């Protein structure tokens, strides 16, 4: 069994930055994640998409931000348990916690930080006969590398930010791109919707609104060949397709964290905004997984929460003693 000051559940951007903030207070962290790689949503959903609202970076690819965070926390030598779904959380003597994973790994920690984001990733799927047989054979729910779609005939489906953003990214990559949306209005950012509409007007992509996915057609080898769609009041249309990417969002699945006895609001963990501690002393929750009045699910907000959490965790571990607060320009970054 390994021992650490703080066990962080979730290696998304917020869990990673928490290592830094804890490290500044001389607290050592062990980070666990179900995924085999660090980066959370940034690695799993949109590694090649630019982000524009990280302070100091006018634009940075999500994957590059993860690399920068890993570089920033390196001096604190965090340990990682990747490919480890955390299942159990048990109080032990001295106010400490025993964290255990499905694989049987155990970590004894002075405090626990839940940075589990959306929980375990479960994409919402369209209700289509034969869908599962074509998953990985033309049907996919996450775009890791847009270049994988170069020169292909791609049908995207959805009307939120993800569908609009990926349409704008894939328009220069795919040989043929169609966006199918069941409603006439988009839920995503109006600015992105306007850009998609302008591209459709100029003939760069096919935009089918008020259109439903009807069925899928496979070729003799069992790979996707065509997607049948229907626009309201019109004939059925067969779209030749190498790829169908339904982007209907992710169902938040708290997974095992839901059974840890923490106060929840829908599927998010309630916290106080002074320390980001949950209803259970010694357990903190930061990033997309928590909720409080005014919560914004942004990386920026998660970074702020990590700083306050670190001070709260320090006080919990040191019997209420306050850490001394100094700017990093004064202290520098002293490795652990
Ligand atoms: C398409 C898209 C574009 C976005 N663009 C922006 C943007 O431009 N700017 C911005 O600020 N935000 C953006 N966001 C939101 C941003 O990605 C999230 O706010 C951010 O990822 C939250 O980070 P996190 O570390 O809290 O959670 P996550 O990134 O979700 O990471 C949580 C990690 O916890 C792990 N985990 C969960 N449960 C367990 C468990 N039981 N055991 C082990 N591991 C577990 C998960 O596997 C995951 O790796 C975007 C989101 C999407 C989907």
C-alpha cells in the first residue's frame, strides 16, 4: 500500500493543477485516473481543439495545455495510478483515508481531492438499429485526432457546441462533410452556428437541419457505408459515409463516487466555496464535478478552486494550522 499526503481522483486539467498548488504547500500528491492517459476531457474528447480562455495563452491546443501542466507539476514529482478506476473510500484512524481502485491498489492519504470531472465518460447514443455492431467500424463518438478523417466522407450529428466546433475543425480535413441536426435551431454558441451556416451557404459543407437519423447501412465487410436521414416533410436521403460521429453530449455518470455518502446536487458534489471541502471533512471536490451557486464549468474556475482547496487540505492535514501565504516570485518553485 502506498502512502501520500493527498490522493487526487482524476487526472484532468484541474486534478493536474491541484498537484502544483498542493506542492507549493509542501504536500505530496498521488493522482489516479480510469483513463490510461492524463488530461481528462482535454485528452479524451478534444486534444487537437484550440482553447482561447486560458490566461496567458491567447490560443492553446488542449493537448498542449496538458503537456504544459505536466511540465509545471514535474518539480513536485507526483506519482500516478493510471488505468485505475477508484471505487472505495474509507475513513481510517487519524482522520486519514484509504482509497482503493477496482484493480485492488490501495492508497493511504491525509486528504482526498475528487477532481473526477464528468465522471466516467458515457456518450449519449442515437437510437438506431445495428448501431453497436458499427461502433469502431465507422461509428465513433469522440474525435481524438481530426487528421484521422482526412479525405473521408464524414457525417456529424448534433446541435450543441461539440457538433458545431468539430464541424468547423473538420471542414478543411474531410473530403465531404455533412452536419445533421434534428432541430432548426442550434443549442451551441450563436457565433459558431453563424460560421457553420456561412460555410454551408458557400457550399463548403452540407447542412441538414430539421433532419433525423433514420438508419445505417453497412457494406459486405460490416463497415459503415451510408446513413439514411430524413428532413421534415421530404423524401428519405441516403448519405454515403465512411464515418458517422453522433455528438449528442456525454451522460454524467458519477460512478462509484455517488456511493461515498457526500452531499450531492443532481450528479454534482456540493462544496463550500471557502475551501472546496465537501460535506465530509477531509474530502474536497474541484473542477467540473462540484457545484455551488454561480458555478462555471471552466478550466479557469477549476484552477482557482485548486488553489483554495490546497489551503483547506493543508489545514485539515495539519490540525487547523494555516499555511503561510507567499507569492511564487518570492518562494520560487521548490521541488518535493
Ligand atoms: C468540446 C469541449 C470543449 C471545451 N472547451 C473549453 C474551453 O474552451 N475552455 C474551458 O475552460 N473549458 C472548456 N471545456 C470544458 C473543460 O474541458 C472542463 O471544464 C475541464 O475538462 C474540467 O476539468 P476536470 O479536471 O474537472 O475534469 P475532466 O477533464 O473531466 O477530468 C476528470 C477525470 O477524472 C477521471 N475520473 C472520473 N471518475 C473517476 C474514478 N472513479 N476513478 C478514477 N478516475 C476517475 C476521468 O476519467 C477524467 O480523466 C470544453 C469541454 C468540451 C467537452
